[in-house]
């Protein structure tokens, strides 16, 4: 998805952003009518609550709805340690 790649390149310019990935139906290429794009942004740190972090990154011009999750590096490592499914399914975009 070209729009995802272009948006990702802009977001990666933020010095706090470490990685951007997708998961869910688009990552597994099983999207269909009504599918949303599930996006993960991994940041070094954040002073914002988990619920508010995505506001500064949220893409307003995507052709499909976006479910955006922003995790700090520390939170992501904890999810990996717990074996959470999202950490195994995410497909990271090229830098």
C-alpha cells in the first residue's frame, strides 16, 4: 500500500520513532471489504498515556480506517517476554 509507505517515511523522521509495523488482515494479506489497517508504532519513550499517544501520528488521509497502537520500547519488550500474539504477527516496514 503506497500510502502506508509514504506515511511511514514521514513518521520515521521523528527521532523518537524506532519502527513502524502492521498486523492483522493487511499483514496476512487477508483483508476484505470493511477491513481496517492495524498499525504499530514503536517509540523510544513517551510521557503520554497509551490511549493518547496515537493522536500525534494518526493518518487522516488513508483510504481505509486505521487502528493505531503506539508502544514504548520498554512496553514492547514486556509484550515480547509475555509471548503476546501481536509481537509475533507484526510485519515491520523497511526503514
